[in-house]
C-alpha cells in the first residue's frame, strides 16, 4: 500500500515530460527565430548604410531650389523611423506623408529650405507646391480682405444718424416761410385746469386758410430736409 501511494505521489511531482518529437520542434522554432533576428539585423544594417550613402550624396549637391528636398519611396513604419532618425541627425527637416501601408513615405528638406505651412498642406494633398502661385494667392486674399474692410467702414459711416451741417430753415425760408409764420400756424390753446375740457375748447378754431398754410409749410419743410440730406450725401462721396 505504501509503495502504491509513493508511486502516485512521484507521478504528481512535476509536469509530464515532452516527447522527443516535441523537443525537436521547439528547438527548430528557436533556431528559426534566431535566424530571423539575425537576418533582420543584417537587413537593418544594410538599409542604414544605403540611407547614409543617399544622405551623403544629397548633402554634396549644390544648394538650390532644385536640390532643396529629397523624397523617399514608400516604406514600412520601422524603416521610416530609421530614415527620420538619420535625416534629422544629418541636419534635415523631416516629415512623413501618405496613407499607412499604402503610400506612406518620408520627405527631407535642407534647413535653409524648410517648408512653410502652405507647402506642408500642399504636400499632404499630393499637390506640387508653387511658391510664386502661393505668394500671389496670399496677396489676392489680403487685397480682398482690405476691400471688404473698407466697404464695411463706408457702410457704417453712411448708417450713422444724419446731422445737417447747415440750418435748412434759414436756407429755405423763402419756400417754407419764417419761424414766426410756422409757429403761428401751429398755435394751440392749453387748458390750465387739467380737468374736464368743454366741447367749445375741443373745437378747431383755425380758419381754412391757416390750416392750408400749415400743410403747405410742412410739405416745404419736408422737401427742404430731403434736399439737404442729398447734398450731405454728395459731400460725403466727394470727400
């Protein structure tokens, strides 16, 4: 009985041993992973040497607009990271453009030709940036903005309350009559008691001639005001 229990406990002491076939497969997998790692390191080393040569060739080119930037082909993220690191170390300004796993690529500029925001935006959209056209567009936009601001100021000035610069009543006295004549036509009687007003007091005691004279005076006054307003607008346009 004791020997039986001992055998059972001995069998539970550790995990089951792998077969020779499983051991061989695991060894093969480790060897394959090691080979892949070595190959990746070698490829990375060769890629770095290639980029180093390309950078050296680019930096030796004459400085000018035709040699202001270098565009790399599309490549995986790991390689783009290498290009970024090496290009920035060489003193270049680096950006990536395009869609990941489709056409994502690196562009490196000389520092003296670093891209502006307009060029970066054009490159993102896949458009060839034209500095002359960009400057012209900016000038036209600035010109339009100034024109709109001038129009707004002119509109605000015209909308201000009209204040006559001359005494139109004196200027057109021969048409609308004197102040005393107008006042006479507009005389009203005030009830001093502020109480009940008699029917007699409510009657309009003006004659027909006075009423007509008042109406004519008001019409002439309105026409005079319109003439003055028109003259003021013409003065503003000349100034």
